[in-house]
């Protein structure tokens, strides 16, 4: 029954929900709040600023964060607040970012690799749909900012690129 409902649900509803999430995210960013919680009926949503998420995660498992990204583990906590120092490919929508087409697969891009305009650099899952994210820049990948499985917001840098 739920599959039937999902198939007949209009795409406009998905778009309006994503637009609402983007507006709420903007509201949170412009405020002094670190968290925004909304509940309508039986559905709840909690939005947190990246700093509110990154610091407790680093405190909870300091040893486990470093091996996963040795050179970049301090940067995720600080990077969302500071603008990137290089040109970057930004997320076109809010969702969960994936660096590879599937678990165990090679990532779309790697640090040091070259990319071209139109090349897929990752996927963003939003509303149970996987959206290919294509580069609008050409150059060498200097840093992959977003980790796989991480919630990214629209306009948040995903990778930093050094133009060639």
C-alpha cells in the first residue's frame, strides 16, 4: 500500500518539501540558534547547525574520527563556518551525500584526480531518490569536503578544486 502511495505522490510535493527544508535551513543559519525542531502531526524534524553536530561527534569518538580522514578530521568542524579557500563544487540540494555509486565501489573522485565539467562527483539522496551531482568546474580535486553518508545542505561545498 505504501509503495502505491509513493508511486502516485506528485513530484511537486517533493520539490516543495525540499524548498521548505532549504528555507528552514536558511532561517537556522541566520539565527543564533544551534538547533530547530519542528513537529507536525506524527512527523518530526530536527535541523542542527554543522558546528552543533561536529563537536559532539569529535568528543564522543576522537580516536575513530582520525583514521577515517587523517588530514581532514579537524576541518569538518571548522569548514562549514568558514568559506572554502578554493573554488568548490557545491550541493545543489539538501540530502545525504555519497562519494561512490555503492558500498565497496570506488569513489567518483579522489584527491589529486582531475575532473571535467559535467563529470559526476557524487550522489545526493533526497526523498528516496538518488541525484547525480555533476561538476560545474574543471581542475584537480584538492579536497573532498563532505564525507560519504553525511547530511549536506544546498550550497554547501562538496569538493574543492584547483583550476588547471
